[in-house]
């Protein structure tokens, strides 16, 4: 059973998510809170696997709450809830350790799929939404090439290819097809990328790739 905590200051929105999620045979909403500080406190008690986190809330915003939750040992994974008119914190939340982001009007099937993905250790970074989001933040990102060249030099050419494709939102299966590799081989390369760069998960790969200039908001998958 995947245990979920809902964090949003809109009770009606929480109710909608709760109804959808509790209808699933393997998902249970075990906690609901209306601000980030309460989320951090609730997460400390354990018993939560995935947090659906709003960004703009009273007392403590979702970015700081995400940072504190993910800093704790064995803290639950966090999915950010965002709208494109109020998403200025979403990139910061990825940097803080969130495993991805969802639009607040996400279809129920996509919400359930995202929770399963995050719970299994994957990240929710779809190419189209990632690109749209990062375009908003391009002016706030460092200039291309600001990553330490020694660190980048530690990656093999294949590992660098995998890093870029992960940052563009491709799944392991899609990367395997693109590079004509076995999916297990892609997982091995990704594991080495994470270890060499000191990154936690695929969402952190997205942040690293954009900040280092390996991928830009306007780049394509071709």
C-alpha cells in the first residue's frame, strides 16, 4: 500500500485528490495538512511514502517544506502540485529534492501513475511540461557551461548521452530504444551518472543538466 499525504491550503482540492486516490486498491491517503510547516511535522512521524505538495501556502511554502522533508533520513518522496501561473517555485522545489511536478488539473489516471512512478524511485519529468516550465526560469538559470568541467569530465560519452536524455524526460525504455541499448544497460549508466555527480534521482539530473548548460529550455529531442 502506498501511503500518501496531501499538502494544500485548499480543502476542496484536497478532497478531490483524496476521493481519487482512496478509490485505488493500492493507495491510501493517510494525512492531510494545509501548510508546509504542518507537512514537515507530519512527515517526521513516518508512515508516509509520497507527499503531494502545493507550493504557495501560509506559514511555510512548499519549497522549504520539501527541502526539510527530503533532508531527513528516509524522508518520503515529494511531488509538487503547480499551476503555470503560480509555478515560479517549481524549479526551486526540484532543487530542494522533489521528484517531479504535476499540474493541479492533472487527469486522475495521470495522478495515480505519477504516484506509482515516484514511489518506485522514478521521477515525474515529462518532456513537454519540463520544457515549458524551464522556459519560464531560463533567465534565472546560470549561463551555459558553468558546471565544473572536472565533474563533467568524469562522465563517459555514453553516460553524458543518458544524462541529457533523462533531463529531456525520456524513460529508461525510451532511452534504450533511442541509443539501441538494453534497458538494464541504461539503468546501469544512469546509476553511474547519479553516483559520479552526487545526485539523488532523475529529477536532480534535470536540474543539473539545465544548470550546467548541457540542456537548454529550447533544446529538442531530435
